[in-house]
C-alpha cells in the first residue's frame, strides 16, 4: 500500500512526528508498504517547501503561507490537500483531528460526499483537544478553540477508522458512536534501541559519576510547578548530595520558576537544567539518571494522554517513580507498581524516589524489569502489524 501520514505540525521541535509517526512509518515500510509524511512546517519554517528523507521515510514539508494563522489557513489547507493527493496514496492517515491537517481532511471528506473519488481517510487521536484538554493548556484564540473542539467531534464518525493512543481516548471515540470495529487502540510504543552512555553527559555537565541523579524529562505542563518544587526540596533534604537533571523545555518559562524556587528552597547547587535536547542526544541524557520522576496531575488531559516521554524513560533503563494516572500503569511492569503514587500526595513521590536511590539492588532490578516490560509489551514492530491489518480491514469494507 501507499500511505500518506498527514502531520499536525513540523518535525521539529515537537515530539509527535519523531515519537509516534516516524517509527510507525519505518515499521510499515519494513512490512512492504510505502509511507510518505506530509507536514506543515510552521514549527520549523526553515524547512518550508523542502522534501527530505528521514530514516528512509520521505517527508514533504509544504510551502508555508502568510504568518497570520487565519490568513495562512486556506493556503496550508489546500497545500496539504494537494501534496497528499499528489502522492497517489491508497489511504491517508491524519494525525490529530485539528488544525490545518484537520481542515484538509474535512475538505477530502466533503469531496467524497460530492462523489469525487478520494483515498480512504483514517484518523489518529493522541490527546483530548477540546474543553478540559489541550484547549485549556495552550494559548489559542477563542476562534481556534471552537474550531478544534468542533473538529474533534466532527471527524471521528466520518472517517474509515480511528486509532486511539490511550484507553480513555478509545472510550471517548466509541462514545461518538463510532462502531467498535472501526477503532484501534494504538498506544505509543518504543523501538528496541541500545541504552545510551550517561557517563558522557555527566562529564559534559560536570556531574560526578558517583553521585545520585534524579532525572526529570518533561514539558512541565503535566503537573503543578509548586508540586515539583516541593518534591525536589524534599528529596534534597534527605539526600543533600543529589543532582536534579532537567531535560526538556516548558511553554511559559517554567525553567526560570524552577531555578528561582531552587534558590528559595535550598537546592540550587543540585539543579542542572539541560533544556531542550536534540533527539539524537536524548539516549545519553536519559541514561545519566539513576531514577526518573514522572509527576502527572489527575486531570482530563492527562488521563487521555499516552505519555511518549514515559516510554522513552522506561526504554532507557532508568527506573521511574510516577503518579498513578491514566495510561501510566499500562506501561509499568506489575512488579514495579509499588513505585506508582497518589497524585494528590506529592511527598509519596519524593519518599519512594529516595528509598529507591538508597537500595542499589532494587534499583538495578527495577531498571532491568522496566526496560524488559516496555520492549516486550509495547514494541512498534508488533503494533505496526496491528495497524496494517486495521488498514486492510478498513479498505476491504469500503
């Protein structure tokens, strides 16, 4: 089959393309299909109009339109639509039911309704976008919020099939009266890649090889910043020699808030903020941690998430102490559920992190168990086969 993946944004710096679309495309091509990613590169405008090959997958960056979002909408909608059809695909899989890609998909469905022959359309949902979801987290205009909430409800019942990244999203799609056979639970998965070399990152950042490192790999919006500051302060009180390695970048200067809190609460000398890291360097950064913290507030948007960063942490072999919210228990080996915490009791995260750091034997066991489980149960190779069969069934029924 010839398949077009219609991306929600560019390949950099956001994670959806690298963490979800690209590995799926790679595995589908191993199964004998051809996959092309078509993207609106407004997150990386330097690639406007450029076609490139990433890990053997063709990536078409359409030419951007005006900078104003409203003015750009008709240009990008049409260019995504034309670029997708130019590949002559058997099917188009839209990732995220919103934005420019969502408008292009709506145009395709309207053409089908008018009797124009079009490829079959599939939809992937990996976030709750409307009220209580991403609309409440991102500074969209009121017009954008209304559009995204509408697209999220309008598209799923009208496409050939829906892939849902979390069990909650699967139930949400079924509640839109989409037939069960047209919905596939497709969680974020991992590829079996080697563990990185954390010693190189420690040397680069001036972190001694023998001190305990607590890793936070985050975008900061999944939890209260005050909660995070309190957790770090609590760990530091018990283990003054600890280092906190923070990998990732927030939307609203959360790193600066963390630095300010570290001065006020006494852990400034222990804090190392690495910021956004190139994907090629991430394995080494993740391997530099002894334990990873994964705070996760019990909110609608988090319960609907399928946290890709958590899968990367577990694959890296770093033991994870996380809040027990939404999809997270699905990813954690049953033997390690004791390290899942009540999101309303942040001290539990700090206490379990300290206990794990003080028990070298348990630390090593948790590392091996976590990595083995995620590789065995959530491999992209196996899930790409499920997706292939889902496509074939959808096309056969059309």
